[in-house]
C-alpha cells in the first residue's frame, strides 16, 4: 500500500529565498508523481507531473525531481514570492491505484 | 475550455440528511474521481468512475455512492450524514488515468 509523507509540515521563509519541499513514498513501483498547490479552502492546482520515465520537470521558477530508487521527490521553488504562500501537496500514482496524497507542506513567504 | 466544475460551492446539512454533489469534467476527459479532504489533511480517495461504472473504491462506507452519466459528468451522493462527513469534497477528471485535474471543491458542513 502506497504511503506518502511530506516534510516539513510547515515552512516560513523570507521573500527571495530558494526553498525545497520534500516528499517520500513507500512503493517504488510508482507510475507518476504529481505536485499540487492548494490555497485555503480552494481546490487543487496541478503544478508539475513527473512520469515514470522522467527524472524531473520544470515550469518557470518550479522544478520537481523524482528518484524512484530512494522513494523521494523534491519540489524546488526559486526566488520565492509572497504569492507562493499556499499548501503544497504531492501525490503518487501506481498503475491502477488512485492518487495517494501526503498531508502537504504549508508555505508562508514573508515580504 | 472550461476546467473541472463542481456544484454547489457550499452546502449546509443536518445529521441524517442526504446530499448530492455534482461534477463536470474537463473537456476530453473520460474518468472522474472523488476525494474527501478533512481540514489539515490530504485528500482521501472515495471512488473513481469510468464508462459509467465504478472502477475503484477507497475505504468509505456504502453511504457514499456515485454515478457517472453518458456525458462523463458525475454525482456523489452521501446518505445518513454524520458530523464527520463535514469536509471539502473534490472532484478530479483525467483521460485514461493520466494527469488529474481538480475542480474548486464543494464545502459540506453537517450540523
């Protein structure tokens, strides 16, 4: 059974800092891994999808990597901005199983 | 192209009542999944519909049921509501179980 853990649970950084969010999963037979952003009380916005054959994906200031052998994914945010403040969730998909989510990392970027 | 839409946005019910939530998938998507997200937690998978049939189900009681229509839209029904059913209900759509796109959610409050 796939389990996903996100560390840290909360993070507060000053504006402009580069930061890394961590996600670990127990089933290395993961098919793909998706990173989401969630604003308070809102739905999930897909940020990056890393498929099984890929090791990383980039979109603007965001870069996500996937290391299946170690069961880890990281989301790197460059030059953080107050608008990046949100909860970031990672979720793993293993073939015909549903997405399994971590509890998220709540990020606050202080101006 | 409209993304995933959900209705209603908010709903207040009392214990023992029944509720129906609705979801319209992103254009071109054929698979709809429903998730329950309690405060401070990651989304938990309820069930997934494909070709008008329930394809997978998470660890939720039979009080939770659903339906998918020929136009791929979907409903989530919850009977005999409990206080613990209060949560954000998220719908996600995908094409053949690839990248999932989420709607804004329905906030259900059970009093």
